[in-house]
């Protein structure tokens, strides 16, 4: 069952989601970890999907750890936070992908770096 899309709500939600994925790539690149983001079906548009809770993620862009295991990341439905990506670990605990810096920018959280780069 597909979720009904509503303007302007979903325009803002999807825009923020894609902005967060852009920040994620830049932060991964700064850490030398950009190989952990994989864009499948590059010839196609970004596939924004809602999970059962209404959270959104990009289905054809995946984050993988050093062992090639996929890490589920998502943006909570209607989040008002600027940097609002989260990941869930194997114990179903939820953690922030970003930490906000004093200057208003963001960096990868220690928990996220530890999750994707187990050998670092």
C-alpha cells in the first residue's frame, strides 16, 4: 500500500530527506568513508519510500559497513530537525547519524562512524 503524498508537507519532508543524504555524503567524504554510500540504479531518480511508521528513506541509495552489510537509515515523518537521519543497530536501538557542531554544521556521530567503519 502506497502512502498518499500531500503538498506542501511531503515536498518539505522529501526535500529535507534529500538534503540530509547530501550532507551524509559530504560527511562521509570528509572522513574518507564515501565508499560506504552506494547508489544503485544510477540511471533512475532517487526512490523515496515510506516505511510502515511513515518514516522516509531513499531505497536505491544504501549505506554499507566494512563487511558489506546494509545499514538502515531513515528520516522520521514530519521531523523539524535540520539534521534528522537515524540508523538502527542489530538490537533495534536507534541512533543519530549526525551530531550538530557549534557552528551549525554537522558531522557524523561517533556511533555512526563506529557502525560503518568497524575496523577504524
